[in-house]
C-alpha cells in the first residue's frame, strides 16, 4: 500500500512539474506575441533582416574633360578574375567547372595578370574555399586582358564585372588630374589633383535597393521592393587644351634627353588667367601609378629661389615708383652691400652701361642698385601685391606660400635678382598676368566649368577674376619694351636672344638661380642650378604666358631654348598666331560638326570643302566615332579622324604625323602604343596597309625634330 501511495505521489509531482513548465512556455509565447522586443531584440526588425537584403546602386563618377571636350578621365568597365576551387561545382567531369590543373592554370595566368606563378598557385591551393579572387593582379583588368584569359579556356576561371577609373592619356597632365582608386567597399575615391579636390562633385550619390530574399539570397519574385536611384556625379571641364598640353608633354620629354632632376612648363591664357597646359617631369602613369616618385604638383608645391626672372618685377617696381630712367649709366661688374660682394653673372660686367642694357644683359648690379633706391618696404609691398608670399587660390591641392621676408640690406639685394626669396611656378604665372592686363593681376584657374550630366545644367563656371592693379599702363609698356629687347634686340649681349622665334614675336626673360643645400650652403651654380624662362607671346596682342623651370639641367642653355621654342611655335601654329599683329584670323578657324552616324562619303566631301583633311579609319560606310569632337575649333588643313563601322582596321601611312595625331588615331581604335622620341613620326612597328591585329601594340619612333 505504501508503494502505491509513493507511486501516486511521484506521478502527481511529475504532473505538477509538467504543468508548471507548460505554463512557462505559454507565458513566454504570450510575451513574445505581444511584446515588440524580447531579450532586447526587436523581433520584427530581426525577422526582416533575415528575409531582406540591401544592394548599393553605385553612382557613375563624373568624367573629366579638357576645355574642348576631350576625355581626360572616365569610368570604364573592368573585371576581377576569380577561381572556383570546390570540386562540388563540377557535375560532369568531362566539363569541369572548377580549377583542375592548378600548376598549369598558374603558369598560364601569370604573364597576363602580372603575378608570379608561385603566388597564383598559393591562392589556388587554399583548402576549404569555394572560390577565391586572384588579386591584386587580377583586379580591375581590362576587356582586352579578359578576352586573352577567356581564349585560354581554363576550367574554373571566371570574372566579376565592375568599373574602374581610366586615364586614356596615361601620364598626361598627371599632377593636374590626379587619380582616383577603388576602396575596399567598391567606392571610387579621388586621391590627388582635381580628382581629390572635386571628389564630392565627381562621385555623385549612391542609391540602394531593398528586397526580400530566399534562403539562397536571391530576390523573391513578386515581393515588394524599395528603390532609391543613384544620382550620377558632375562632369568637370578643365581649362587645359589637349593640344597645348601635348606640345608641353613633348617638350619635357625632349628635355629629358639631356637629363635633369625635374622640369615644369606651364602655359596660361594671358587675358583670363586660365591654365591651358602644364606638364612636368618626372611624371607617372595615372592608370598604374607604378613609377610615382613624388605626390607634390610642381606647379603649386615646388617652392624655390627663382633667379633672374624676378628682375622683371624688381625693375617694374622701380619704374612704377618713378625711380627708373633707362638711359642712366652705371658701373657694372660688382657692388658691395654690407661688406658682401655681389657680382654680375659673368663676374666682370660690361663696363659702364645703361639700366636698359642692364635688364637685357641680366645684370645683378643694376637690379641691386634699383632695389636700394626702393628700399625694403617698397620692394616687399610690390612683390606682395603681385601675389608672391601668398597662395594664388588655384583649384589644386598642396599650394605653398613661398617666402618674401626681407630684413637686411643683403636680403633686399638678393631679392632684386631672385635669390633669398622663394616662389612657386604658379605665382610667377600670376605675376606675369599684370603685364598682359595693363597692370592688373589675374587669378589663375584650371576649372572651365562643372556640368550636371543628367540635366546639362552648368553648376559652376570658371571665369576671369581680377585682383589688384599694381602698375600703370606706362610701367607695363616699359617692361614690355625691355622684355622685347632681351630677346629680339640686334645687340649680341642679351641673355635671352636664344629664345627668338621665327614665326612670332616672343618677349621674355631668362633666369638662373643657385639653390639651398641641406647643409645651409648654396649650390655651386652651372649645372647645379635652377634655370628658368618667363615669356609672353605674341608681343603686340598677348595671348599666352609661358613659364619654365628646370633643376640641374645637364644640357646647354641653347638646347633648353630650342626645345621651349619648338613648343611655343607649335602652339602658335595650332592657334594661328603666326605672323599676326592682332587677334586670330577668324577665316582660318573651323568649328567641327557632328559626323557620327553619317555616311562616310558625305562627310569626306564636307570636310574637304571646309579645307580640312579627313582621315578615314576602316572600310565601313558609317562614321561611329570622330576626333576632334563636335564644336571643337581647329585651323584649316587640320586632320579630322573618322572611325567607321568596319570589322577590322588597316594601318594608315602615318609617317610625318605629329605626336598628338598618332595618339588620337591609336586612342580611337583602342590600340596600345609606345612613343620613343619627339617631333614627327619616323617609323612604326605596324607596317602601313596591314591589318591591325587585336592585342597588338604600336611602337612609334619619332624623328626628334619639329616642323
């Protein structure tokens, strides 16, 4: 009986426990049902996060153009190489869908993605992975490289599609443009130059898509979705002119034959302050960035003692302050300042000469004498009014101030001929605008306009911006007279005579400056110096300012002048400035029309009637692309390149073409090229008349001379 009672009690206890536990479960269920959160977790949000996904819709980054619409930077399709490693992906062994021969695959891919076989094999041999990306070499490859890999028919090798930033002209205006790279999250971000400064305008605003997904992560058909479209970035048009830039790039390349530490050449519109070209070396390939040595733009971020080009401005200061009479005689050779001997560059001078001659001969003594008349306060004030010692405010990063700090009489003396002070190239360009605008300074700028690509609205317009008026018209006329005499005088003494051009009247001034060494001493001069040239052309109706500076140039002054003159004369020919006393002869300027989708024969007839030279690429009947672009202005006899809808292209006879023409042709058909030398095309690796094979590279040899 006791056993029965114990059994009953045990069952009752067990039943009570079961009921209690059941009650807890019911209570928990009721709590979950009525409460928005459980244990601090928002159940609704948690459930939605499981069944919903969010995709980012990337905005298209804006394109950077030259002033005439030539592409400098744009987004293009790119591909990442991936390898499927899991054998489970293959259901039919006769058609493998994973990497089978890892060693052979690594060997085949190595030369195409610029990675070692060992590194590729290491990636292919990772255990337990379904797939892997073959980076970094396999990231952001081009369509051409993708096609080469596909032709190998390697099992398990595939691609994911994306976009990357591409620079069609590679090292072209590299410090102006800067570059943009892809972040770990897939966003393209500007890192240098215009790409960095205008990153917010270029990048646009990403959108997104929220949708319900199944267990495999795919969108469930028929379920609601939320979409916020992306807003593409703005297009940026620079003031840079492609052709002018090309001539300057040719010039720094030509100078490199003689060796130097660095060189920079800048051309600005004399009437507006717009920078129409700026080339420097060493430079780097914007697409690969493998050979980048310096992240500073020489135009704005190199600060150095400018040398005798500053005599333009110290003489201007004396003239403006009525302390100059060009016919006055002084003793050249040397002058003593606070016990220091300051000599002319030839150490002995030229005897007793006039101050006008002192300018053209680049006499340090003449400059010191005038500075002593001015005094520290007046010379400092004039230099500062020109913009030296301050940022110009050009739309480029890393601009330096330079330094104008005159305390002692020796400081004043050195500043008169460009020693003991520091300036940047862009400051020198800005100061020269006072001469081309009747004494008024113009702010330099490099942005022509910013355009909303979706609406066509111009959201920003670059323009001429006037600063201080620093000199009278009489002062400007006198300094123009002196700069003219420095180059074009029949007197054999002027140092700048080697810059005299055949096709137009160039005025200017040369400079040579020692530079400070790490030990605080100055360089010895000669090769160990910074050579410069400041010029304006044409004299009677100035269109352009040019400023050149080169450190440790191993060539001669004449060789430097010849290269710079070649660039100036090429620009003059392109802009129809040759032998003209006034503005451009408008009858020789042709505005390019839109020839795309038109019949080839009709376009040829039209261009020939206008006095232009059509270059037909391919034997198709319809034009699919053209260069120059619509609305660009060219002079008569210019070439117009017309790409037809042909299946293949023959190599034209390009002998005698200039570098910009051969590059335009190569870019139109997306033909990689290498250029050796400068001047005109002498020889090419692809024989004229032969079919250009996909994957070919055009090697071009120039004849190293100008027209």
